[in-house]
């Protein structure tokens, strides 16, 4: 219901967008900085994704990410401003000036307190709890796909691999451009993706947050990862990761998907840890 209204709502005119400098290279084409003038005259800084391939099937894939984002509204999810559906097609999103969390963690590593790092994890977890409630799997949870809006606010982005899960309750992936080192065993073995496999990936993303965005399992080849996981090996505790956070991660990495905690449960636990950490930092 409301499908048509929804896409009308997000259709914007090219005249309302001023294209600025290039921010980076996306999978489909350049991503530019720019300014969007809303119908009420408000000027909003935006990121504009472009698509260099004009063939119908590529454009459809490119626009599918925006199609999913249209229905999302959460303080810790990248906000879609609008879509220009005539050539050249553009996806216009809110701009997050500090860029990718992965790079930000490296640049700011000595400035970031443990409570701030836990706060980022709480925020990503709340975004994922929201998706879990919508029966949506993200499938690509990693610090490279989280953007920093301000020093105390991050936003989950990159819905390029996201899917609504159908009645069979999982999405069977057909493509093989998959992030093996972040993936749950059942995703690697059977390309099975559920909210529980997202929980596993979230655990790996938290590990990245506390490891200054080092690559998980950087010491292994992709092909070795599943062998290690099957034999019970897991990512080690990063030096500065609080033990109670690491203990949650080991539960996210339970081999059996059904025994992993839900995102709503994790959000509560992480929020408690955040508040305790904040109190301790105040006292010292
Ligand atoms: P794709 O998912 O199509 O490969 P990305 O999302 O990785 O594209 O975007 C490419 C680059 O543009 C990245 O370096 C990313 O940091 C930047 N970028 C994308 N969206 C935004 C945004 N909303 N605000 C700021 N930078 C962004």
C-alpha cells in the first residue's frame, strides 16, 4: 500500500540540486557532495550517488537501494532525500561530513573514549533492531558502511545488499561479491542470510570499532576463515575492548543461529554497558 505515493514523495527535480565536488567512488559511479533546495526553500547538504552505466538492468539495481531506503526512518540510518529517475539517474542522501566510520576511527583513534566507541555500537545496534522489526536483513554490516554525522552520532548506510526476507524467512544470495570475513558460517556455507546472520556481522563490526578498523581475520585468507570458524576459533578480544562487550560478541558468534541474541536484546545490554562506562569515565 502507498507504494506509488511513496515514490512520488521522493521524486525530486534536478533543478533543486547543485552538484559539488567528488566525495568518493561508489560501486555504480562517483559520489558527489552537493546542496539540495527543498520545496520549502530549506538548503540541505547532500551526497549524490551517480550511475555511470545507463543500461536498464544496471539502473534498476542502482535504484533498488534507494527503493529500500524510501521506507526507512530512523535516527541512526542514512536518510534518503530523493531520487532523480530520468537519465542521468541520481540518488540524493543527507550528507554526513565526517565520512566513513572506518576512516574516522583511524584518524581520531587517540581522541575517542571507550564510552564513545560503545555509543557508536549502541546506535548501530538500534538501527539494526529497527530493521529486524521490519524483517529486513542488511547483509553488509561493517565500519566501511557506517557514516559519521557528528562526533556522537553515526548512521548505518549502504543498503546495496539489503533485502526483505520472504516467507521462507531467509534470503538466499545469488551473487558472490560477499564480505566473507564478516559473514556467519551459515552465510558462507549455504548463502543463508537472516537477522541472526546480521547479528553475527554486527559482532564483527563491533570488533572493528575496538580494533581501529583493522580487517577482521587479516591474518587469514578468505578460504581459511570457514575452516577456522568450524573448528571453534573466533576473533580475539581487541586490547581496548571491555570484557563485558567481548562477552556479548562471543554470544553473537554462536555457531547455531537460533542461540544468538536478538538486536533488541543486544541494544539493551549495550546501552547498560554504555551508561556504566560513562559513569566510570566521569569518576576518573
Ligand atoms: P557504493 O555503496 O555505491 O559503493 P558508497 O556508499 O561506498 O558507494 O560511497 C562511496 C563514497 O562516498 C564513500 O567513500 C562514502 O564515504 C561516500 N559517501 C556515500 N554516502 C555518503 C553520505 N551520505 N555522506 C557522506 N559521504 C558519503
